[in-house]
C-alpha cells in the first residue's frame, strides 16, 4: 500500500514528510528491520543512538521518534517518514497490516471428540484430535487447534485461540481475546502435599484458575489451581514461555513475565509489574504496582510499588550495581584483609 495509506493505521502521528515538499509517497510492500531493510519496505528508529542507521538503511520509509535531527537526516537521504511518540508501537501496528497469523476456517474436524453437552457460539473452529469434555462453554469465534484437551466445566471466551496441544483443566475460566500457546497447561493441580509421619499426603486441589480478558500465555507455561479459592491472572497480562505460576497466585493487570519466571504459591503481583527472565517470587511474597524485578532476581518478601530490584535476595537495583562493581575486586580485598589481619596480630 502507499505509505500515506499505511500511516493512517499507525496511531497518532506527530509530524510527517508527507506534508512537506518534496512530497514522497512510496509504495510499501512489507516491513523489515532497519539494518536489513530493502527498497519498498518500512522500518523504524527508536532513538538517537540508532541515528547512524538512517545513513545506511535501504528502507523506503521510516517511523521516527519526535526528534528533528533524525527527521532531518531522513529528509536529506530522501526517505519518507512519520514521527510518533512510540515508534516501536507504531511499527507493531504496521506489521499487523502486512501479516496475519494462521487461523483455520470455522468448522469441526471429523476426528475431534466433543461431548454432547458442550455449548458454543458462532464460527467455532476445532482442529484434528481435539477433545472437549462435558459441560464446556465456548464463546463466539473461538479457535481450537489440533490435539487441544479441554477438561469438564471449563469456559472459553469469545475470540480466544488455543494453540496445538495445550491443556485446559476442569473448571478453568478463560476470558475473551486470550491466546494460549502450544503445550501450555491452564488449571493444572497445584503442588499441594501435607507432611505426615508416613511421608507426603496429597491435598486435593479443588479450586480453579481464572484468566481475564486479553491474557496471553506462552509455550509450555503452567498456571496451577489452588486447593481452595482461585488462581487469577489479570486483564491484558502477558506470560512468556516456560513460566510457572503457582497455586493461589493473584496477578494484576498488564503484567509482563519473561521466560522461566516462577511464582511461588499465594504470591501477589500488582498491576503493570515487569518480571525479567528467570526471576523468582517466593511463596506469599508481594510485588507492588509498577515494580520491576530484573532477570534472575529472587524476591522473598515485599517489593514496594514502583521499585526496581535485582539480585538474590532482591535489593534495590542501584545497590545491586554497586555490589556488582565490587564483586570482581573481592579476591584483592580479601588479600588486603589478610595482610591487615597479620599485621594487627
């Protein structure tokens, strides 16, 4: 499509070369990274530290930040551009104009096994060898890929997509516009056992797991149900691959968890929290709204709203950086300590 037509789908635009002479309105055939872009493609620049890429890219159009210097560089090279407050977000919207994820046509594959008591809305798609058990409720435009298993009493909201081989356990509730990726397990039994003189006795996990609208769960992630009550994932939260959410956790809205994050049972995660890869949150810990735990952080206790923490056990990020700077000098400091110790004795 013409760049001028594409620009209308990018969200609010602060400025554009389309309104300045000489006007350029190239035909855009796709989107590419700025360092590998070719003629006819659109790319983006996030900030001035990438300014040199404007001089080198072959892209026909760019999405730029609100930076007049970068805009001037693009203009000097004859590259059409728009500027936005969030170029990355605008680029994501541009990708959506050229790419649509695979989605099968509505219909039920003849090898799917669907209990007679299942209720479903319009435009249902069910792939080969899927199994949908008694009492399940499916909304409109639900897409179920091959080998998905949905246990009894679960409910799936409108427009939700369940990718191949994921499992939805009994009584789980999944809202509208959710995406559950391959191999993920929603509502699996929490790790509940009671120590006895004879060993471990199982505590049945009679609760449920609830995913609110717009939640996305990555491949091979697991979200457990509790013994009683519910595990709840708030609206628009995004969970990466291989994440473990323990039984009874309460996760707020718009949270992002990177790969291999682990939440211990009954932990509480506030709204808009960011958990970096392999971060761990111990049982019954609390992470306040807007907090950030960087990669491999171990949280055991309470993190205040808006705080950035790192390390294990978690400490404020600025302290962690100072400690890290000292770490490589520990052998030298230890040798000095031993000399001082010998002189003082």
